C-alpha cells in the first residue's frame, strides 16, 4: 500500500546523489531554517554503538514507560514502513502528522542537497519538539561524531553499546578509529555509559570522553551475571535480582544491564526497581531473535518446528547468534540467509558454522544485496552444505521436504531489509 508520506519520502531520497555522506553542515543549516527544534526537545538519551542499539533502546523505553513516563523514540532503519522510525509518546507517528511534517520540511528545504537520513532526522526532531514528552531516546544512524542525530548539545546521558567493525566503507576497519567516531556523541558533563568493550575500543572511547569532560560509567562499574532463573545486576547503588529479559539470547542480559546502568546513573528521571523489572520483562524489538513460528511461513514447516527471524548482519552479530543456538541441540538448525553486498557474509557465517545443518542463500529483492549464489559460495567455502533458493518460501519448502516430517529449527537472517520483507509478507507489522 502506497501512503501519501511514501510519495514525499521518495522525492526526498533524490535530493542528494549519495545515500550516506557524513557531515553536520547540511543538517544544522536545515534545522536553523526550521527554527532549531533540536533546542526544544525533552531530555535526550543518545545511543550509539555497533550491535545492540535497538535492543538497549527497547529496554530503556520499556522501563521508562513502566515508570509512567511519556517516551519519544527515534530509531533506524525501519522494517516495513518509515513511520516505525518515529514514536511519539509511545505510539508510532500517525500518518497525517508524519505527512504534515514531511511536506513542511520539503518546502523549507526546497532543492538544497541533503541526504535522506539527514532530512528525515530533521523531520523527526521537529515532530519531537512539537509534541510533549518526558524523554527522547535518540538512536544514532551511523557512527556518531558526524551522524545527523549528533546535534544535541546537552543530552541527559549518552550510551555506547558494544563496538565492532561494520560499515567499513564509511567508518574504516580500524577498531580504535571506529570507537572514536562512536564516542563523538560524548558531551561535557553528560554521563557516558559504556557496554562491555574490547580493550582497544574502550581505551579510544575513554580518551575521547576525557577530552570533552564527559564522566564515564564503564562496564565494571556496573556488571551483570546470569543466574538460574534470570540475572543479577550490580553497581555502586546496590544489586538487583531480575528475571530473564523478554528479548531472546544470552547477550540480552548485557543490553538490559546497559539500559539499567544508564537510568541509574542520571538524576532527572527517577526509576523504581519495580519499573526496571517490568521493563526487562516486557521489552519488544522486532527482528532480533524473533520467534515467528506462528506465521504463514512458520506453518510451512513440520509440526513441532520453530522459525526464527534476526536482522543482524556483521561478524559480531553472527557470534551472538552462534552463542544462542549453541545452547540448543534438540532440533537441527537450518539457515536462510540474505545479505547486503557491502557486508562480510563469510565473517557473519563463520561463528555459526558448527551449529548449522544446511544453509539456503537468497537474494534480498529490491536491494543491493549479495546474490543467492554468492551467499551459497561463501557458505560452501566454510564447508557448509548450501544451495541457493529463489525465495525464502522456496527454501522453507525445501527444508520441509528434506526433513521428511521431522521437526526442525530455521533461522532467517543476515539483513534487516530481508527481515522487514519477511514481516511484511507474514502480516507481522511492528506496532
């Protein structure tokens, strides 16, 4: 279904020849013409990192809403429709409101070159400024220092999730350099809360924070550890025994812990232990180890099977998935994988190799992706049984046929674009 907002967004995508062109000059110029909405926002928690930004933001949102606060959220990319990126006081932005802001910004910007992410971020900031809330969770799109979201002078807090190599064509492949780009969101006087990092990344981030005068709360000042029925969070304020997070995977206790550390190390938004427990148990984030067994695609598999969906797309995400499925040996694991052409497919698949029975490569339709045959070749290079498929549906049908009625576990993975298409095809729209 084409919405009026989609037509404006398509026009905006043609305003700059590059999809990504990291700079703040165009952004600040447009915000000035819009009346500087970035100066009229509720308190901002700014979240950067390579993996876990979305999940950490989901925990922050769930905890703050459990406390009874009105929460704006900005995230990217969207899975099915653009409106998912802008959540106003808990709800995805209404189409009429979105269209009004899009048209206003389009008219003010005119034909001035500006990237799609920059102008849509400006639109989001205008919407956030025009609608009341108690807090804004602002997720970085790419990097940090030159990201379009980095126009906030005085955030309430900043957060950096685990940093690893990704988007090499924009950020390079030097981990310290990437970490410095992420640390560009650090601001004088605003607490910077860090997830557990590699020594190289942590050293670079701490140096940047020290340079601007941002107090840091690194992993170690707060910790998490698994328990038999959940996890234990600890910091200088005390310990909290908590249930398992609603989001799946052993890594999620770290994402939840990072959100808790952020909220316990600021003094403008009091959050109770009860709200923390409620938020940990209720956080939702589509396409991150999402169980879609009860869907049209899931019903193509034999009874007792499981179908999972994940949009992770770099080697660190592959390791996270491997850690999760390494604990499950009751069913054979099949992968249906599609990835963007600029992603390290072999690096993503390598950690998963010991756990996979077979892989089916697919092309992500309508995107600049690796061909299904290329994904297959990467997998075969890792000594995996692999073959290409025309569509995910065809792959599921092949898996069902080969299983001869026995239950299987299937993971569709490798791309948020692919994940969005799967959700759309199964009428599993994010709400």
